[in-house]
C-alpha cells in the first residue's frame, strides 16, 4: 500500500500522465465548439506537457523540488495556446507546493492539486466556468475536503479522478456553446487524461507513449508554409500599386496588359476607377502602360528585396532559433530603434504583407499551430528596440504572448489582436511619432472598428446558431457566430460579407487562401464590388491553409 509519493514516483506519474495526454491529443482536438478544421487544444496541451517532460529529462536526481522546478520551467516556456498556458500554470502551482519536500503524503498531494487550481485561476483575467478551470478547481477542492476519507493513496486519487470526470461531464451545462455542439470541454478532457495517466503510474503501470504520438520537439508536427530569408527567392522585386481613373478601359483589359509585367496581380474596378496591385521588375513601364488609359490617382512602389531583411521564423526552425536567441547574440537589427514588431501568421502571402508593414519577426503559427511562450521570448531577444509590440492575431495565442511579456525584462506591449485583419489594421494605424502608450490606446479603438469573418469547411455534422451543417460543408463565421453554411465557397462568402457590411462600411478586404484559385478570388472580389458600389473592395493573396477567405470590413 502506497502511503507516500517520493521523487521517483512523482516523476513517473508525470511521465505517464504526459504520455496519456499525448496519446489522446487527436480525440481532444475533435472536442471543438466550432466544427472547423483547426481544433488544437489537444495539440497545444500535448506540446506543452512534452516541453515539461523534455526539461524533466535533464534532471538526473529524484529530488522532488528539482523535478517540480523542471516541470514548471518546461511547461512555462513550452506553453502553447490558452489551454497550454493554463496547464503550465496548474503544473506551476503543483510544483510550487511540493518545493522543499522530500516526499508527499495524501494531505500534501491534495494541497498540491489545490495549489495548481489556485495558480491557474490567478493567471486568467476573466475565468470562464465550464472549462479546464472548472475541472481543476472542483477536483482540487474535492481532494482537500476528502483527504481523511481514504485508506490508501490509490483509493484517494481514484476518487479525485471520478470527481474530475463528473466535473468534465457537467461542462456543457455551464457553457451553452459546448451544449449546442454536443461536446465536453476539450481542455478539461486534457486534464482528465493527465490525471488518468498519473493514476496508472501510481498503480504501478506507466502509460507508454504511442509511436505515432512521440513529440521530441516542435518539428514533429511543423508545417512548411513560410520560407526563411536565405531560402526565399523574390522573382519580382517591386510591389507596385496604383489607382487608375479611366473612361475607356475596363478591369479585364488592364489585367491582360499587366499579366506580362509580373505576378501577384490583383485588378478590381468600378465606375471608371481601377485599382491594380502587381509585383514587377519594371514598375516604371507598368505605370507608363496605365497612363495610356487615363490619370493615376495614387501610386505606391516598394522594394520587396530591401524589405525582406525582416525575418520570418518558420515553425520547424524555431527550436534552432531558440538556441541562437538564448545566447543573446542574434538580433535582426544592430542599431536600436524606438519600436519593434513581432507577429504570428500562417501563409506566405500574409507573411509578406506583414513584412511590407515593417514587422521585424513573423513567427509561423496561428490556427493550426500556436507559438509557445518560448517562441515569443526568442523573438523578443532578437529585436533591438526600446518598445516591442506583439500582435498575436489569434485569441488562443494572446495568453502565451502575455506570459512571455511577464518573463521578459524588455518593454513589451501585447496588442490583443484576435485575427489577421485586426493585426493588419493596427499596423496601418501605427503612428511612429507617438509614444507606445498612445499607440496602444489607438490600437484599442482600431480593434473595436474592425469586423472580421472566416470562410472554411466543417469537419463534422452539427447544428449551430440554428444552422444545420454537414461534414465538408463550406461555413462562414464572424466572431463566435456561425453565419452561413453551403456547398459553394463564393456564395457562403458573399452571405458573410452581407452580414458584416452596413451603410457605415468603407472597405471590404478579402485575403484568399492556398486552396483558392486567383481567378476565382478575383471574380468574387469583382462581384462583391458590384454589389457595394460605394465601398472599396480589396483583394490580397494570403496563402493561409484551411481557410478559403479571411474577411475584414471597416
């Protein structure tokens, strides 16, 4: 009968729990409120716990305090997504509670679980019940109240696990979104998987990590959407944009003429005004051709090769960059400057757009791969600036960015951008002549004025917001609401735009993804322009995976 947990058993319990969590990551990923193809809670929690175990493996002794500190450090730096950050705080609380102890009795272990709950709640500004927080709190409170009602450690932890599962099953009653989707909370399920593995080790059987789920580093599930600076070959060096006023030319005619001058061509027009975007090596000739048909109202030419001195960090290069940045020797700008920018995105086109706005470091990540706290720390260390703004561009990345802010000694500002259009909107409004606090106030106003939408596909059958959705259907989302479902990408997109646009709208921007043909995107933009004659419709190649279109209405 086990009466105490020593350092070795504590280590085995966490290894077993981590393996069980990683083995179930795909199941946890599927417990997503929205039926979209980027459920990532299981992946985020798995990568977070894998980072903790990686740090634990560096500890050769079975000293309980050292093991706790390693688990805390590893999970803190490896935390990804909101669920991963909360998990790291749970582990931090548990580790803090065991510090200075040689072994744990039932009472001390119960207090450690409660400490994990308390620490996690303190880390979340607005705790939401019906989530992992509820599961860790209710199971922790149960543990403390029932310490003396058990004859053995195994019996005690079995009851704690039963209570955790009861709490998990009740989460749909606390969150309507979970109930509507017919799922329990994914983060809570991840915590239960961790506890299940820990209990198995307590019983003498360490859960093995399944071969297909072994995660030694971020590289194991990385995607190659963005190339590094050294690898990127810019064929056409000048981003050329202009607005042409012409009575004797239509968009189709201008498009045909511009095709021979470069790539990334976008042409939209209405009522005698044509907007052109093209990457070319002959910007002068491009403008001369346009002048044959009328006058140029605006002109913008930028040297993309010069701009590309900014840095993009692909996800599969982040571990090597971690080693470089930790040495404090690698920076992207030798001379200090007042402001620096770090952002996250997926897709070559979107990365290029952020580059054009002067972002110092673009971390590959977003819907399908959330950057870790350590990724942000490494990026921060590589920017030589008095003030550094971080644009997470994903609600599930903000917590990791804030955690990096707390760790870093630099002056960091986390702008709470929850999507790509918000990130771009903030960069457009940035005023280099104002101080950081004034810009943050301005960013808050910008965020309140941007409406964002997403077009993707459903990964399961469901009924949401009164809309019946079948697996594989094209779906349109704004905020937390499902707006449209159908079979045709263009029709769903137009319906979402109609929901977003109103009489006060000035600009509608579409960013088309890697699975959308340029001609189809261009045709859609023209159709929307015809419907909204008084609104400027802009189209850009985003190259983002999974999402056919990202939409911004301002």
